[in-house]
């Protein structure tokens, strides 16, 4: 497995369809932070968790957006063992995320995850 594979999710673990993102937005709960917005939805028919990542164009060019997306994806990937089963997560990066360190993103992600009650004890 190469380094880039470590930071990705298989297609089956990703939210890819616009309808999936809309379902999380419409039926799920939202936690807003300074750097990230976390949407979470418990889906009964889902066996594992699935995640989608949004890095809007207003936060910067492609290089900046890709860097933020990689960091946020890594945060979720490393938290996988602690995440409850049957969750759909959507993480949206906000403007200040482009200038935030990895540690700042990690602190905010854990804070939002605890507020959303999505971490297993």
C-alpha cells in the first residue's frame, strides 16, 4: 500500500452522491466550528461509517484545497476505530482552515465530534 492509499477511503466508505450530502444536511445534526462544519447522520441500514469532504473554492486554489482535504481526511481516517458504526459524516472546511495547522484542525475535529456524540466510549 503506498502512502497516498493510507489517506484515502475505498469508494464504498465515501459519500459521493449529491443526494447523500443533501440527506446528511436535511436529516442530520450540524456542529459548526471556526475551521470546520461537521454534519452527522445515523443511518440504520449502514454497517460501517461513511464520510464525505467538502472544500469550497473560496478557501483557496486547488493546491490549498487539496492540502486541507488531505489533512481532514487523515483526521477522520485516524479516528476510524473510535467512530460509531452506521454514521454518515460530512466535513466542510471553512476559510480559516486553509491557514490552520494540522494540530488546530485535529483539536477542532475532536471537539466537534464530541459535541455531536459520534465517538464511541
